[in-house]
C-alpha cells in the first residue's frame, strides 16, 4: 500500500507530463479526437472534481454521488460541455485548483478511512489508492496520446 505522499507524488508525476505539453500546443488546436487542449484540461478538471467529491464524502463517513453512473462517455461529454463557456484561462485555473484540492483531500483523509472501500464516481467501490492509480494513469495516457499526436506518430 502506498502512503498519502506517494499517491500525491504519483499524481504530480502524471501532471508533470501534461504540464510539459501545454505550452507546446495552441489552446484551441485539436489535440485529441474532437477535443482541443482546453477541452482536455476541462475533462481532467471534471474528473478531479468528481474525485474530490468522492474523497470528501468518504472522509466524512458518507457516500458520494456517482456522477458517471450513466457511463463514462456521457460523463466525459457533460464534463467538457459544462465548461464550454469558460475561457482557456478559467479552464486552466480550474484544472490547477481541482488537482490541488484533490491532493489536500488525500492528505485530509483520516487514517482509519484511508484503506477502507469508498464509492467511486462511476459506481462500484475502491480505495483511495485505487482511485489515484486510475486517475494518475488516465492523465498520463492523455499526455502520451497528445505527445504522439503532436509528433504525428
């Protein structure tokens, strides 16, 4: 089992991969099938928001809602769509702020809750470590896909 700091380091490592690409791409250039960089950032911010709600509810001894219960693709589309009116700068701030709040929520998770099962944003149950593993890998995969698209691999 990983420590809270190891989980935060894992999130930071994935974020560093994305951060390295952001200045290399036009904010409105399509970098992922049908998504611009702004929309990719909105997508990740949306998942961080869902993760944050799940972590806070779990820490408080409650079950969170399951915003992606209708399916991940539907949640992805809604997450990006609800942020369409945001400027790139606003999207970027939310992208940064939500991740900072997720990291703080990990640190704030009581030790007795850290290894307990929690409800996941898409339904089902997993641990704090499990949800971090999923989202760190998720962001790293997007970064790699964007990098390949930039290089036209």
